[in-house]
C-alpha cells in the first residue's frame, strides 16, 4: 500500500507541474497572437456569415 501512496503523491506533483490540475491551469498565462492566422480569419468570416450549415 505504501507504493500506491507514493505513486499517487508523485502523480499529483506531475499533474501540477504540467498544468493538469485546476489550480495549475489558473496560473497559465498565454498571450494572444498579434496577427491572425489564415485559419483564424477563416473562422471569423464563417462566424460572421452565420456559421457552418
């Protein structure tokens, strides 16, 4: 049982390290791109025209 407890603790540490827990995800900062990609422009145009049919 001690091995299972150690593995559970290690897994919790790894999840936090890689942003896989709710609290870790709240600390992730992502900048928005300054230039839209062609895919982003396509999606915006599609949304403005009424979306997918």
